[in-house]
């Protein structure tokens, strides 16, 4: 037995509702909140009252049961929480617009729209809604008074009566002709004993007669809790089914088995949370509402033709997501807004041909989103709304190259980058309203040449940079209101010029509509999908705009001078939509590289929404005096110029002083390098003069040669030269080595000693290591050795590597020597004392053989 909740439990459930980030709304009993349409009657109600419409006697009011006032008083203390639920519930999702168009034959309150031009002239309408009819028999009698079945009724309404089950007999008499049926607003939440004798309860509300021609059925707001496959057994021709605002807790896997032709399925506002009925609801009912609608895995497998699927404001259980992997390739339009969807995987919708998707109000899915979230529909998805979801990272957008309309309003986005939008080459409409986006200083929309509408209202933009202006030059419509601008006449000029392109607001609708015309899907005779999506997008872009607000006090010439916008006032920007993109002259196109051509109009301009801060004062744009300079401003301008010159002069003097100090401190080093360069230049001339004598000396057997080998090494390799090279080479007495620390003459410059000893040596040996490459003198010796190799034209150079030198660290001249000369490596590395004796013996054998050959050539 269920236990009724007391007020304390009610409060606990309300906190659970908010804390779990679940999204609920309020039960719409008897369509208590409806939209006026075509001036036909509609029901209007308050929180606890229900108003019914009587077509014959006008409006009459019936008060339905009120929750206990003592319990409701407790809830009033939580008005902010309830206000949030109301706000979420009032959000209009994408497929709400579709439903309003598809239900062309009925108003939201169940009354019929008698638009006979939509159907053949012989088709009849019969509206028995709001008649206080309690039974099938009573309804059958009323139908008989209209001549049925002799009159062929195709559109019938028995909405908002007191029926507890489907009027089987009343529908039977019109079964052969009935195409459109609405039973919305009745009470089908009745379970009665099964008279078949099995003692179980059965669903009696859903006993439909065979209706072979029925195409559309509206059973919304009927408090339905249970469905089985038998519910629609006799409706095999059904293509559109509207079941919003019911209490269904589970969809079984075979529930749509008999309606395989179904194309439109509306399951929105299912189990919405009604805080006013908390005190009267059972614990089990509230728990199942919090848990959400459970969809079994194979539920959608039986509706392969499903094209439109609407779950707007229906909380789904966490395990229901797997059911969406079985949606067929006919699905194009899907609304999951405010469903508490847990996560979007790359395989979730991969079998569909999804064109439009609404994921707004899903904070949990936004938190768990991954970079390849929509990879399965990246080739087909053109429209995506992901608003009011606390999105921070939008890097996943870059994979959706086919996107044309992207709505990311009311999130937590802090910045936008070129990398995020670079692949979205088809993007035409981008809504970033109410985020935290600031100024950007490099191009963001360079690759988005088709971008026409951009909404940046209510962000953190405070100045307009030159790169932002270049991005704005692509646009036809821009929204910048409610940003914290710093007062600048450039902003005022931007507003002036933008509003001078005074195109009709309908142009924005046409731009959005053209972005989706390729879909070619018709919702009715006079409305396409593109038209409906355009209307929805425009509402989302600027839902508070009432009309055009003309700009006053414009000084266009000043704007043109400051922003350098070039356009032809007489004909470039017509006030019609036939030429939204201006056609610039060839002369003007040549100037585009030096200036910005503006063709946009502010979509959201209102004086109250465009303001700026001048220090601590908040000013409207038209309060700025941007056309004449006051005495104070002149003084400030002159002081700014004076400051500039003072800064330049002081900076120059400071730089000269710093350079002078550096020269004074390093004067001896500078003199030394100067002397070295001078000596090198003189020695180069001397070397050229002695080239012939050097060649002659070698040709005559090296008469002037004193040393066999000149060793070039750095100081850090000295130990290896003294402990390894000298004992193994020079101790035998047949080879004489020239070492700088032993054989250089005292009192002679280093440069002279190097050249002199090289000239008196038959060959040169470079001991190469990492330290060798860091020594300027070793580099110089390697350069002279290379030069000598070319001048003498002999193999007089030996390369010995003490360690492996990576290629990227080798100088070009060393790399060249390694490419043309055979070199030898010391086994085991420079500091490795554990090299094998066999390797060392082979190393010294090869090196001695080369040295002995050079020495013997000199003796000969």
C-alpha cells in the first residue's frame, strides 16, 4: 500500500530534483497554458484552476480539486527552485515548432481548425470537444445528430471531455473515412478488472476499432500510464502519433509493433514534475517520475520509417540511451532537449541520417562530452542546438563539417579559436549568446566564408579589435548587445554604419531558410522544414526583439573616415533581400586588402542594450560626443604627444648608455677579437702567397716538414691525448707529433703558431668530441685543415671521433669532411674504460698504419 507523502517528504523530493540536475516541468492539466492561434478559442488557466471552453455557450469555468493549502504554504518558501523548473519547462525546443505546423487541423486545446482547403471539399469536420461527455454511448448519440455515418467524417475531435477510455462505438461508425483524430485532454488513467476471468487488470482505455484510414492520432494530455503492443493493433496505417503530457513510465520493446508506418512520434513532456501535486502523490509515483522514462533496447526497431522523434522535456532513465542505437536510417529530426541524457557516444546515432538535433538543457551530457561525440552523424547533421547546458569545451564541434546552423547560447564558453571552426566551412548561422566570450586578437572565422549570422549578445566583449572587424566583414547580421564595452567612438561608428544597411528583418529569416533548402522536406502545403527551422532559429537568436529600432544622430562621414568602410550609399545595400551580399566595384575590391568592407546589420539593436563604461559612468552609445573635441581633450591629446616624444628620447639615450657601458666593460675582449680577425685576414693573404711554395715543398718530399702529424684537440680531451694517443703512437720513435702545449713557440700569437705548425706538418689529425665543437680555436683549426686539404690536394687529414656526434649537432664543414673522408671512432666512447682489448688493438693498428704511410711518403 502506497504511503502518502507529508510536507517534509515533499521538500526532500524537491531538493532531490534540483540536486540531481534532473529536468522537469509542470503537468499541463487540460492544456492550462496554451498559445492563441488564428483567433480561435483556447483555454487559459492558473496554477490550480482549469478553464474549459464550450463552443455553444462561450467560456465557463470549472474549478478542479486544489491541493491542501497548509501543505502548499511550505512550498512557497522554495519559490526560487520552483522558478527554475518553470523556466526550464517554458523553453521551446526545436520539434515544438514542427508539431505546431504538423497539427494544422487542430488547436492545442483540441478544437478543430476548419481549413477545408487543406483537404478535398467533400471531407467533413466534426468537433465535439469540451462537451462534458462521460461515456461512449453519450458520444455516439451526439454523433448521430450530425447524420453520421451518412456524412463521411474525416477529421474528428472528442478532446477535453470526461472519457475514461477510447469511444469504441463512436469511432466505429466513422471508421472507414476517419483520417485525423484527437482525443487529447481526456482521463485514460483507468484500470478495471479483466472480465476474461484471469483476475488481472488490463488496459481498457486503448481499445480502438479497426481504423484502416487513420493517419494522425492525438492522445496527448490524457494521463496515460501504460502502453502495450495491443494499444495500437488496429491502427496499422498510422503515420503520426502525438502522446505528449502523459504519465507513461516505460516503453516496452514491442509497443510499436503494429504501427511500422509511423513517421512522427511525439513523446514530449512525459512525466513532467508538478510541484503543486506533491502532497497528494504517492511515494512510488514520485520516485518513478524522478527516475525517468524507461525505454527498452529494441523499442525503435519496429518503426523503421520514423522520421521525427520528439522527447522534449521528458526525463529519460540512464539505461534508455542504448535504445537510440536501434533508430533507423529514416530518422532526420530528433529532439532530446531537457531529457537528462547521460552521455553522447560516437556510435549513438550512427545508423540514422540525422539532419537536425536539439540537445539543449542537458548539463550531464555536456559534462561527459568527448571529441568524437557526433562522429556517427557528422556527414549529415546540419542543425544542432546545444543551449543551456553549461558547455565549456567545444572542441568536439570541429568534426561536424556539414553544420549550417549551430546554437550554443546560454553556456559557459570562455573563448573561441580558429582551430575550433576551421573545418566548419558550411556554417551559416552561429549563436553564442550569453556566454563568457571576450575579445579575440587573431582571425577566428577565416575559413567560414559562408557565415552570415553571428550572435555574440551578452558576453564579455569590451572592445572591437581589427581582427574581429575582419571576421565581421563576412556577416549579414550581427548581435552585440549587453556586452560590457569600454566607451570608444569606434563602437559608435560601428553601430552607425551597421544600421545604415537597413535591410528588413525578414532577410535574416531568408538567409537561415536558404541554409536548409537542400533538405526538401515539407511539413504542410505551405511550410517546409527549412521555413520552420528558420523561424525557430530566429526566435533563439533574438527572442526579445519587437521590431526595428532606427538609429538616430548618425554621422556617417565620420564613421567612414575612422573605420574606412567603403560602400556605395546609392545602390550597394538595397533595403530588400534580393541582394543581401553587396556587389563591390573592381576599384573597391582592390582596396579590400587595406580596409574592411561592412555589409552587416545589427540584429538586436536597442538603445537600452548598447551601452559602455566611461571610467565609472555608464553611457548609451548616443551619449558619446564623438565629433568634436573639447579643450580638455585637446590638452590631453597634446600631453599624449609630448609623452610619446619624451619616451622616445629617453629610450634612445638609455639604449646608447647601455651600449657604451657594454663596450667599456668588454673593451679588451673586443680588441682581442679585432686583432684576431685582422691577423686572420693578413694570414689568409700570406697563405695565398705561400700556396705555391707549400705545394713545391710537398712535391719535393717535404724538405721543410718537421712534424708528421699536427694534432688538433680541445682541453677537455687532453687526458686522452696524453694517456692513449702519445704512448701508442710517438713512443716508437718513427712518428713525430706536434702538440700545441709542447711545440708552440713562446711569444708568438696563437694564430701564427697554428698556421706555422700546420705548414710544417705532413698531415693533420682532428680529435673530435662534443667539447671540440664548442671550442672556437678548434673550429678555426678545422677550417684551416679543410682549406689546406683543397690547396695541397693530398690526403693529409685524419678524423678521429672520441664519441658519437648527432647529425643535427654537426657543423656543415664537419659533415662535409665526414662525407668525403674515411674516419675512425675510438671504441666504447670517450669516457668508457671498459672497451674490449681487441677493439683497441684494431683501432691503434689502423691509425698507426695510416700515420706510417704518411711518414713514409714524407721520407720518400
